[in-house]
């Protein structure tokens, strides 16, 4: 069966192979925002192709399934984080429950329920040039059995979190601490912080979310940060959305108008941060001051040493963390940890922070392609020795594409662009009668400089820098570069040349 052939069975199912192994035209890995988007595009563009979506978690949503810490919500506006094809009708900043309800609507409207198989974890993927197909090993957690599936094209939508192994530094003294230490990615359902003293270690988006949420009922919450993060207060509901909805115009219009407004707003902020970073720094700090008590040392607690947008800016709805600080329910300590004590944490400056609960909001470990072992014609693939093709495919790996969103703009803006390009690539394969496509360096790329997956001058968050050695690389020229901004890729990806010699069709 070629990639252009489809099964006579259901579109979301597969066909039996000669040895009983199920075969689908396209196998999508992950049922989060990217995987559901891939399912939508396949259903819309290729109604005759068979496909399945494998998800190792018990439910849909990816990050929105695993992140169950207090206040879990988006830190991107939902008009751009939502799909282009599905109008968002809620507030600009939404809770995890609101987002998963939105995803449920997409699953229902696109008839994807039968295509998604939960508790199915891919443990190995092998490509055969002779058979022109992938064979994947799948562990079913619900039955504790291993099965195999084959596919013509593998679409990786697993995200970039290692959900099972969050990042937490080794701190001295934790063995004698008598309180509770939790990580937001592994939040206990029965944890009660009412009236408790809480220390949240970290300063990023998760910490900025957890602190005001816990401060509602805790005795006090202290955010202990080694270095500050830029924090931006934004309205939970955009004023323009209120005005447009008051006019009772179609939701599709409101969605598109707000989507364009947010895109241009972030384009301008990104441009300012790149071209006039100190002006951007001053503006960001000045925006925080009205939310904090008079005389508050904003420079000490909220002025990072890095350039604005060199790491993500933590977005907080209606300035909720600043409100908690102003009301005395939360505070910020900018210092390093000397040791844990029996009753809390002692900082390097000698300050004692009493804590019944310590939240390690210290980030996550990045997962390269779901940490799935890949082989091509029996040879193991070391992705760290390969280069990306437009941030969508990887050199020398046939018929495999991956979705990686933006660091600065909403993830889904890029997921939509990538899905469109993958579908265009599949159409190109059909027109050529090709069964496989492989990104391959051209003769003119022989002298190409190989650069890190993420250049520190561009983006240098801890989880990115810790993962450089296991991630694929990029080159110094098109199409071997990635991590461009949406303002550029909204034009370059739809116009990408699929016949420039960098893709080998067979």
C-alpha cells in the first residue's frame, strides 16, 4: 500500500496487513493541541486517507491534561492559541478546563473521537526503505500489551514536555525538611494549603500562576527566585472583545478581529525587544509599577539580566500576582538557596523562610521527539547529529514531520502553518507518485555551518540550554534553519519551495 492509497474501511481506522498488523496512511503521535489540529487538517484535506492518533495519556489535551496545579491556565491569548478554523468565544486568558472543553468541541465537530486511542505509548519507530513504511511498537497501558502498527507517514505531535520527569535541582538539606515538596507537573490531588505557609521556588510562567492561586487561601506565599522574570499584566478579557460582542456580530468576526489585533500587538513587542531592547525593558518595568505598592523595588525583583523576549515573558491576567503582593498575601525573595532546614529554607543571605509546603516550580525537561528511539533501515538515528528542515522535518529521516510551536507567539499559530505545509507536501507526493520524501543536504550545503538547536542570543531559557546536546541542529541557510518569528513564517512557510533539491522524493 502506498501513501496515496487508502483503506476501504473507516477513515479514522486502518486496514489489516498481510500479517494482521494494522496499517494507516498517517499515524499522528499525541492528542494535544497539535495532534488534534493535525486530525482536523487530515479530515478536511484528505477525507479518503486513513489515520489514527495515539496518545499515551488517559485523556486529550497534553499539557492541559497533565498540568493540574492551582490556577493552571494559558499564558497566551486564546484568540491566537485557539485554532484559525475554530472561533474562540471565551475570555482572552483561559483556564485549563475552558481550553479542554474547547478541544472537546473540535474533536466532536471533526469526528475525531474514533481516531484517538488513549493509553497508547509509542516505544519504538522503524523505517524500512524496502517497504516504504514505518513500523511502530505501541504499549497499551490499559491492557499492558504491546502491539505493532504500520503507516506511510509519521506525524509527531507529542509536544516538548517530558511529563514523567520534571526538572528539579538537587538542594542540600531536603532529606531533613519535615514539610511537603511538590512539583507542579506532579500535583497531588489531595494537597490542602489552606492556612499553610508556602514557598514557591521559581519565577517563570508556572510560578506566576501558582503564587496568586495559592495565596487566595494560604497563610502566605513566598516566591523564591534565583533571578527575576519579566511579567506582563494583561486583561483577562480584551476590551475590544467586550465592545464587539456588545454589537452582537458573528463570533467568527470577533475571533478574527481579536486574532489579528493580538498578532500585531505581539509582533510590535517582539520588534521592540529585538531592535530597541533597553526601551522595551523600561516599558515593561514601567507597566508593572502601578500594580505594586509605592516604592516597591521593581528592578530588584522583576528586572532580569537577559534581553526582553530572550526568555518567555510571563503573562498574568489582570495582574493577579501583583495584587496578591500588594495585599500582603504574597511576597518575592530574590536570592539563592543555601539549604533546606527542618522547617523551611535558608537563603544564601541568611534569611529563613518558614514553609509547610515547598512548590518546586523550577521548570521541566525537554523531550526530543517524545524520547522515542528511531531507526532507519536498521540503523539507530541520533537526531543530535541531524539538522532540521524548516523546523518541520529532520534530515535523513523519511516520511516524518514534527510540530514545534513558537516560544514567543502562541504555539498554535505555528501548528496551523506546519499542518498546512505537511498537507501540501503530501499533495506534492501524490502528484509525483512518490511513496517517500526525505530531507537531504544538497551539494551546495556541504560547507554549511552547523549551529545549535537554539542559539543563546535568540532564546536561552534553562530547559532549552539544558537540552542542546540531545536536540537536532540547524544550519546557516534556508531551508535548514528554524525558530523564526510568526511575522516572517506566515509568509515563508506557505511559499516554501518543495522542489529546491532539499527534499528527495522516491
